[in-house]
C-alpha cells in the first residue's frame, strides 16, 4: 500500500515557471526522499530530508518537511523542458532507508 | 563507478511460466531492494536483501521470491506467472550505512510482459 500521496497527480507548466508538488504520508518517518523518473525508466534520487530538518535546498530544488502535518513539498524553480518527468516522494520502512514506500507520483510536463 | 545493472531489459513470458530477473548492485553496496511498478498500483516494495539475508518484505504472494549472493548480486523469481504480473521491475542498491539516511540507486528496470 502507498505510504505517501502526491498532489497534484499531474501538473503542466511553461518553461521558466515554478512547479510545486506536495506529498503526505501516514506514519512517523526517519527521513523522506524525492525521486524523479523519466518515461518509465529507473528512478533518480533528487534529495533526502531528515525528520529533524525543515527545509533543504539542492540547486533549483527546495524541499520542505512538516512532520506535525506529515507532509512535504518539492519546489522546482525556473523549470526547464528537461524537468518533464514523474516525481515521487518516498519514506522508509526501516532506518536504513533501503525499503522505500512510494507515493503515486506527480507527472510534471514542462512545455517550451 | 558502474551503476546498478538489471538484466534482461525486456522479457515476454507466457502465463504459468516462471521468470528470474537479475540485479548487479553498485560495487560496495550490500543492500539490494526490489520494486514492482504498474500503472494501477504504482511503485510497490517487494523485498530487500542485505548480506544475503532478506531484511524486509512487502505485501506480495509467495510466488515472488528472491535471493542475494555473497557478491551482493541479487535475483528475484516469480513463479506461476499471471497476467497481472506484467510490470516494470526495478532494483535498487544502497550502501546502507549504520544510522540510515542513505539514498537508493536504481537500475533501468526489467520490463516483464506476461501473455
């Protein structure tokens, strides 16, 4: 069963705009991770945020975590066509972060 | 450093047959996890192996099994294939440091079609 639920399920924007995706989860976590998947291929790790962190940045990515609301958001600034992909949040079954429970994902389409 | 390698990339099998998928993790990674991805159910965790032992298991029937070898390479097996087993099967490896908080590196997947 899915631990997380992403919102929205699909998002279409123009190049240069910002894209915000939200994720909610059900149980307590050690960390939350975001992954990107291009067209049915393997997943690529984007960013990991620990449960004691509230915000983290990596390049054009900004992730926030609110453990009281059991939610996280991923912001991609100045989107590019190459950002077109599906984005998944994932929590872990164990502390090692090796048994990931994924949400259903947000499909982002960036048009030029 | 070579990435996670999954073989084969594509596979077509007949209902009732069995199939074995292979995953070679990144050198030095001791944890290998398997996931099933379908349009209806999304990404679902199958199981995880660490040092040749199954450490975690998802909610899948016993037809799905796996193993890990001493060199950390892993195989998963699906017996008595059903049409609903058609999916992209993803393998991920992780260094799995003590204390956790490690990222997973995914292979490109094996696309299994059951006819």
